[in-house]
């Protein structure tokens, strides 16, 4: 996985956390959590 130029470690961590939250919410809905 390549990161955009100028992306700091903090921004990368925040982005990964955001994506993980989105995937977690999606999985929760798909598995019938809605």
C-alpha cells in the first residue's frame, strides 16, 4: 500500500482508523445488526 506524498504518520493513523470504523459499521449492518 502506498501513501500519498506529504501524509504524516498521524494522518495515516487517523485515515486507517476511519476506514476501519467504516468497515466495522458495514460488517455490523450486513451481519444483521441493523
